[in-house]
């Protein structure tokens, strides 16, 4: 069923009885050409691109809970491609370009809002780093605009620019094409389009083990709904990547941490940019519903508890209110956390694992929502061909053997 204004009108005239479920709930088959573990954005996008780009449709996505119930449905929805190193810039800008055409391609409104993303400089040192960063982006062919203090003020009037501010703003830099997209829509849009191409999406189907055959290659997965044979298997489970790797018999350089976010009660439009202050570790935007969406850095200790600690919550809110005192009377509506997969060099891992025919996509840490299209695209490519896509080549697990790390966090000074 195509979604359109006409379909809406038809729905309205038939008391909305004509809608069909966006995807099927099939019973698991005993075997698939490809099985993808994890029904978050990356797993679903990989299934869609396997079917669309490579014509491989005998595919299952196995999700232990509900679609998008992991980090894909818990993030603060920021999409951008303002990275420093050429490898990352290429990867994330490809993703942003896919996002730009995604609503049309999937016939599902992603609510992509390219409202601009501003990074704040609070010191001379910050200004120097931002210029270096903007120059690197220009060299990589990605637009970036340095802003004076006044230009920041024009774009973000709610910000405290007074000389007495605890974190004075000296300037900033902006990527205009960056912004936000609706996170649930990304999961649902890919799921619906993959299902339409024949992919089986199996929810409440936890993978509990891997079975290997001749030469140690993976031949099946064991799940809460029985054994499922597979020609190839892809893992895209974010914060649970180490758990799955252990089940498959190898280790990953990944640590799992809680990352939290929160929203206030809704208010009239007052902030039409995404604003991030790397110095204080807080970032803010306003959702389409009017809520102020607030995010910050990681909890400082590894954890699988999807809660988030009070200490980080308190420091993120304190930093936000120092910058936006006008938000101080707002009540918080919700606070939550997701478990993110952080790699030592703060870059993702895409490609083969030590187990033949088992491939992985992980390590996106605090920033993998923006990468869902490219993460799916490149995982699909390696699952279909057995070779990494050129965009993913620098991000293989083997870089921890060769030492060719891509340390974005150290380079840009931003926590992932
Ligand atoms: C609070 C917060 C804010 C964030 N903000 C941003 C942001 O603004 N911009 C940005 O780009 N990124 C952001 N991120 C990061 C981003 O959300 C993630 O990197 C991205 O969603 C990862 O997608 P995924 O598909 O890999 O993982 P997930 O969406 O977590 O999906 C993995 C799925 O695997 C399933 N699973 C786990 N184990 C098993 C198993 N054994 N069997 C079957 N299924 C299993 C899980 O249930 C889950 O649904 C944020 C994250 C958080 C938590």
C-alpha cells in the first residue's frame, strides 16, 4: 500500500478501516540465505539494501524485543556529517545524502529537518579547534561555516551571550545540512520497505547461540524460536555486540555504556537549530512536538542497565541551564538511556569477523543514528559479496591489528 494524500483521504472516508499492517509477522523458516541479528535501524537498513541493491530476498531480521526498541528508538535524532578525518567524512556524508532522499525512496516520512547544527566555542582554544575542524571539512568537500559570537546569537537568541555567563560563547561553527530526523520513522520505514521486498522480520526472537560447521564457518543461529540455518549471518546489535561476539567465540574492542537523554514539557517554537557545546558536554534541540530534547556524554562506567546515572543527568542539566537560563522553569517530562557500543578509537567496526561467513556492524557508540543508511548499505554489501564496501574498508576489525586507527574523538575533541 502506497502512503499518499489520496490514501489518507480514502482512509478518512472509510473510517480508517482500509489500513493494512506496515509489515507481516511471519513464522520463522528453517533456513535463510542471510540472517541479520538485531532489528534496530542498522539491521533493518541492511536487510532492505540486501533485497534492493543485491536482489537477496531470502533474508530474516531477528529482533529479541520490538523493532527500534534499542538505541534507534532512544536517541536524540541528530544527523550530521561534520567529521574530521577523510574516512569518516566520506562515510557519514554518504549517509546524510541517503537520508536526504529516504522519505521518497521508502515512501515513509522521515521528518528530516535540515535545520543546521551549531557547535559552540567557549574559549580561544575552542575557536582554534573549530577553525581546524571547519578547514578539514572543506578539504573533504563538506560545507562548514564559522560563526562569530554575534552570528551565533542571531541564530540562537535563547542562548545566554552576556559577559557574565559561566560558559561565555566566543563563536561557533555550523553545518547547514545537518539537523534531525524522526528516529522511529527510520526503523519503521526500513522495516516496511524490507518486508515489501520479501524480508521476514521476526520480533521476540532472541539469538542465543551460533552453530559452526566445516572450517569453523557459521551455519545456523539458535534462537528462542528454534534453530535457523543461514548461508551468512550479520550482527547489528549495538550495545550487545560483545555479548553476541562472545557467543560466537571471539572478542571485540568494544565497551558498553549507558547514554542518557531527556525531554522537557513542550513549548512554542523557540529553538530552530541543534546546539552542541562540546566544552560542557551538553546538546539541545527542540522536537516537532515542542519538547526541548537534551543530551550529553556517556555515563562513566560500563553498564548494561538502561537507566543512566544521576550524576551525569545533573551535570548535563546544569550545563544546559548555564547556557539557556530561560529553560530553568521547564519541567522534565521523561529521561531514559540506551546502551551504546564504544570502541577505543571512537569509530565503527564494519565487515568480517574471525568466524567465516559471520559479519558485524557495531561500534557506532553515541553517534550511529545518523549512520543508519550507510551502516545498512555497507553491511548489506559485505553480506552479499563477502568483500567490504570501499567506504567501510578503513573501518574493519583488522585495524586493531594493523594499528590504523581513526580516532575521531581525540581529533575533534568531541565525545564521539
Ligand atoms: C540517549 C542516546 C542518544 C543518542 N543520540 C544520537 C544522535 O543524536 N545522533 C546519532 O547519530 N546517534 C545517536 N545515538 C546513537 C544511536 O542511537 C545508535 O548508534 C544507533 O541507534 C545504533 O543503531 P543499531 O541499529 O546499531 O542498534 P539498536 O537500535 O540498539 O538495535 C540493536 C537491536 O539488537 C537487538 N538485540 C540485542 N541482542 C539481541 C539478540 N541476542 N538477539 C536478537 N536481537 C538482539 C536489540 O533489542 C536492539 O533492538 C544516541 C544513542 C542514545 C542511547
